[in-house]
C-alpha cells in the first residue's frame, strides 16, 4: 500500500498546529 | 507501565507506524541491575500531533547530564538486541561531539517518523545515548543486508547534515552480544 511520508518541513509545519499542543 | 498509542484524533495526521519512547539512566549499581529494569516507558503515539505533544514536554537529550538514553522504537519492538525484530539486525552508530545531540536526534527521528529511509519495514528504532565524552546516535534495523544498510547510511548522511569526517560504523547485534562493548542493550550476561 501507500506509505505515509512526511518531509522535515511538513513535520515542522504541523508542529505549530493547535492540535500539536 | 506500557500504554498503547491512542488512535489519531479528528484532524490529526497519522504516522505510518505507531512508536513508543523509552528512557533509561544508568544507576549507581548498574552492574547488578538488568538492562530492562532501567527502561522507563514514557509514551506511545500514532500521529504527528501526538508526537510533537510528547516531544515538547520531554527534556532535550543535549540538556541532560550523566549516562542517559532515549529509545524511540516502533510500537511492539523492545529496544533490546534479543527482540525478534532486532536479533538478526544491527545498527548504524554515529559518535557526536558534545553540543550536537539535540539537533541530530531531532533530525534523525523526524526522518524516521516521516518514512524518509525508503527501506520498507527495515527500520526498528533510534537511540540517543548521552555520555561523558562523545554522545552516540544509533539507528537500528532488522537485517544486516548490505544493500539495505548502505541505503540507510546514505539517508542518514543526507538528513543529519553532519560535520565532514564524522565516523559512521555499522555493527550487527550478534557482534555486540559477543564482545559486550558499546553500551549494553540486553539482559544477556
């Protein structure tokens, strides 16, 4: 199946989402 | 006690695998204490948001002193040589000058969680070991197939952005069990 891939910049972007706190 | 990762909540971004993070600190009389008795489970997570949540409250490895390790492994794999997922595998070992541990650890685990290694099911987990002189970063994989380990090395070099001439060494866990060098990740005596 498809793998769920995130590059560094996407992970950093999600770090700032309200759900990550 | 171990707790499985919660299901990703509404709007969260799931990871390819669930992971668990563990902590260990060498006690004064560590020789008599089994390795896994020192392993403290911190948390499991299944999404990017859950990961950042946990990451933001744990102390960065470079800010810790003494003889401590963080172990970040796929859920279901114990950070021990004897685990079925590890016993035929090995690890890349990278020695880091003091001051680099936090940044390199963060880069490594982001690459692992984001599936940047492109080696299928091979990756088992990562360890950062804080020591008195150099710190040690390691990435564990299931097999010692040289095509796979070379691919892992190439990705490590790319994502870690290490100083030139940083030495990388691959070691099979069977060798570690035999020679008992490096730090122990086992109960085998």
